[in-house]
């Protein structure tokens, strides 16, 4: 076991996946000298409230000039000075906040301190208050030096990520005070804010002088590039900083600790799993850059200038990954004994040797292989459902029987039972299927107080969304046809006009159902509400397209990407939007956007989606060859058996519903106090909590009663078409070769076109 000084390190550092060479900016010495003078001028070496934060030796040992020279290798000297000052400021802030507020558990003082920092980021460049401490002084100076060359859109994004970086320190502080360790899903989401990598991604745009176009910044490919970058930066940092944060500082926001506690494993195993997730996120970055970004360019007809800006941004993120890794190997701030011994500052031949030190067949290639090497259809047998936590009592609408009859008639009318030419003239659903699925029962539990019309519309939306969810994998996924999926998706907006324009003639059941539901649902909605509903429907459609793209690559999703996209494919955005529309305008929109309410809704969504994965595991794995199931994703990632993966999914569900309770009972009252909401708005948000409880309880009850997942019904509904083929050893060997950005996609494409594939199955 490697040693740090006289102490034994808590674990041996794993093999890191880093195929890109790190490069050093030639202006490194200038940046070191400049930032030393700047930190002195800002007062970073002066005691604060009688507490020592930094002295010059701390700055020298941490060597943020080297960090920025590695992470931004191509910018000029002046830009590197600015970037280095920003990183010195953010690391100083982290230590300043630790000493003044985390150690003393001073939550109230932390809030006052953080609220005031927002005043030093005026979007219009207006006046600022007089700084009262080094953090404020540094932020005021940096903001004035940074924003003049950037657009208003970039300023808003940068201010938002900076504020999140500051504000979410309160989340860490609250967890420390309570001795609470986050669950893995919560941790990944919150670490993006606390760790500040989205903030770093914004600075990359400044450093490479290439802003991400505003109309592309919110698209899935750009969000994935940012989020995979962020997750990889943070997970790497957690591995290197575990000893300092957990053993010395009493921190509990560290991925190694989260995995250690949640999965009940030893520290070395936890570190290895965190490194596997880090590797998976980097490989997701590559996959998105090589496949989703070019598709986005084609779909949006993006001009050459904007394409070059996005590619420069992606390259800047890649440079940051390799440079940040090299810096972690050398900074005295972290545990890095037993890692690199080559000094990269001796000349160009030393740069990027971390990649060269990797063995030719590494654990990283195992991470890649297990997402790609598998049989599509697996005989898993009857699935034992674990004991599920559901603390809320289901209530059923007295209008259930009427809604059932109405839904069956509606399904017949819009064509759910019509032959589907792409399935050889077989109907996707029979009338008995729709009866057995019993979506009206789900709606009756989700919204027990609904009127007759509301319940009928709710049940129809559930049926439509599920039909879509079945149609896309069976029609487009089976044929490996992302282009067909995209063409169908492009037609859907025509049936959701934002004004009073007429719809074109529908050509299938999905379009007929959508046109009818849109007309009935939006009759009383204003323009803004129509747009919100339109966006939520397309979120579901985009999730289905994502599944088809993975089907085309025979790729089991990355675990983090799966959880985040599962919220879309489960239709959570759609049901949440419909519920919010009934609230009117009494709750300010900015309140709905705060992290507390997003967390409340996301925890409910995750619970319901993972619950569905438990019940649908056999249907999707044995009968449909569907790769998009949480049990299957965890089986692949952890290389474990079915029952162990079932237990993990159930544990995650339990953690999510416990967090839901915590948010409702602890964090929501705090939001009320801080937002100055009136009694009417508070009552509406309290009602939202009750609605989400009904929503989860209704979904849980429906899964117990529906015939959609009953073994006997599955056997009657599906018939095998082609016996699944085993993946050959030659495919495995082809995957287990050194790779980097730009090589894996071509190699995988060759494998997919040359190998014998297994097919899905078609419903009767």
C-alpha cells in the first residue's frame, strides 16, 4: 500500500483512463508569478476573523499556475493569467468557507456570506458594493476583467454556475452538520454544483475564445459534454482528495465515501468502482462527441462557424481532463504517492506520459467492453420483486370504471390496435393488451381527486406515452433505424400547434392520438402553458430517440446517463407539467426552478422509474431485448448477478423516497422562509407534495395490479423470432485493444456490422 508521508494511504490509486496527452502552456512561469502578486493584492494571505487561511507557501505548494497551464495549454499569457486568478480565487473560497463556516457549522452566517457574493456579478456591468473580504475583492476584480468580451447569454450562464458553486456549499455544510451522506444519484447531481466543473466548462469557452451558440447550449449533446466533463473532473478529484477531505477535514461529500457507505464495500473496492464510473463518463463523452454532436449539426443545419466553436469547446474540455489529471499527480494538495514519477516539466517528451503508462489491456477497456459485449435477449426467468418501500397509502378515484370504458373506446378510435406495416402487419397492441395494461387504474391512483374529464385525459396520455415507448424500440430499434426515429419525431410538433393552426392528416396511431390529446388538453391553456406542455412531450420523444440510438450501437447505457434519461423515457416531465398547469400563476416561476423543488420532483421520478424497472425487467430483457432497464444497467456496470442488481435498484428507490421525505419535511419549510412566499403559494406547494405522494403510491399500486408484467400474459403476448446469438470471442478480443477519442467509434461500427446480431421479439 502506498504511503503519504508517514501514513499509509487509505487505498492504492487505480489505473486511470486518460488516452489524451497532456500539454503544458509555455506561459506557466508568467502565470505563477502573476497570480502570486494578484493573491497578495487581494489579501489572500491575511488572517480572516482571527483565522489563518493561506500563506504564500500554500499557494506555491498547490501550484494553480501549473494546473491552469495544463488545463488550458493553448491560450496566450494574458488569458492564462486571468484563468489562473479565477482558479486561485475558487480554491481560496473553498478553504475560506471551510474555515469560517463549515468547521463552525454556521449555516445562518454562510447564507448571509453567500447571498452577498451575488452582488459582485452584475450582468450589465453595473456598480458593485464595496468588498469587505478577500473573496469579495477577488470576485469583483475578476468579474470586471472577464465579462466585457463575452455575450449576455454567456454572462448569464457563467453567473448561474458561479452562484451554484457558491450556494451549494450550503448543501455540503448541512450534510456535515447532520452527519448525512448522500445517496449516489443525489451525490452526482449535487457534486456538479459544489465541485464547480460546469463553471470550469464556461471558463473553457472564454479561454478558447469560442462561445457555445445560445441555441445549442441547451441541447442534449452539449449538456452531455458538459455533464460528463463535470462528473469526470469531480470523480477524479474525489479519488485524489479522499485522504485530505474524509480523514483530515471531516468532509462527507466524496464519491469514494458515498460508494463505500451505500454499497457496503471496503475503501479499495469503493475507489475502484468510482474509477470505473469515471472511466464510463469519459467514454460517454467520447461517444457523444463522435456520434451525437455530428448528428446535431446535421439536424439543425448548423453553420461552419458555430460548428467550429462547438468543436473548439469540446477540445478545450478534453484538454482540461488530461491537464487536470497531470496536475493531480503532482500537487501537494492531494494524495498521489505511488502514481506518476516522471517529471513532465523536463521537456515535450515528458508531456502526457500518464496515457503511455497505461497497460495495453486495461480495466478501462473492460468498462467499455461490458457495455457493448452482451446478448440482446437473455432468459432471466421469473423475477422476484424485493420488498418495496412505499410509505404512502393509495387512494383511488371513484370514477375509475368510467375511465376504463372511455380509454378502451379511445384506444380503438385512434388506432392502437391497427396493423403496423413495419411489424409485418401485426398490431402493436390488441384490445386485450390495452385492457390488461389498465392505464385508467394508474391515473385513478395518481390523481384520485380528478374530474371525469381530467381522469380520461390523464389515462389517455399514459396510454399514448406507453404506446410510443413500445413503438420506438419495436419498430425503429429493431431495425437499427435512428433516421426513421428522427423523421417520426420531426412530425410530432405538427400535431401540437402553439397557435390555432390546423394539424396535417395523421398517418399512424401515435399522430392521431397526439392530435386528439393536444386539442383536448390545450383548450384552456395560454401560449406559455402550451409551450411548456409541448416541450415536455418532446422531452419524452427525445428520450425514445436516445434509446433507438443505443439500440443501433447495441450499447447498454452509462449508469448516470441512464438515470437522467430515464426521467424522460418514463414521461416524468409530461406528467409533472400537466400537474403544474393546474396551479395557475400563484407560484412564481423562479420558485419552481429552485433546486429544492427540482430535487423533490426528481426523487419522485427516480423512485417511480426504478420501480418500473424492477417489474419490467423480465419483459424487457427476455422478451424484447431492451437494453434500457436499471437492473440490466447495474448488472452490466457492477458485473453482478440478477438478484444483486435487483437489490441495488431497490436500495436506490428506497434512498430516493427517503430523500423525498427529507426535502418535504426539512428543506421545503426552509425554502418558504427564504423565498417570502405568501400563504396561498405555500398551500399550493404543500399540495404539490401531496400530489407527488399520490403519484408515487398510484404508480406502485398499478404495478402490483396491471397485467403488463405478468408472466403468463408475457408468454401469450410475445413470440420469439430469432434465437439470440452469443457474442463471439473474436468480438471481445477486438474490443480489448488500446483506444482513444476517435478510434472506438470506428472499431465498434466495424464490429456491429460484421458480427452476428440477435434480434428482438415482436408482440402478437
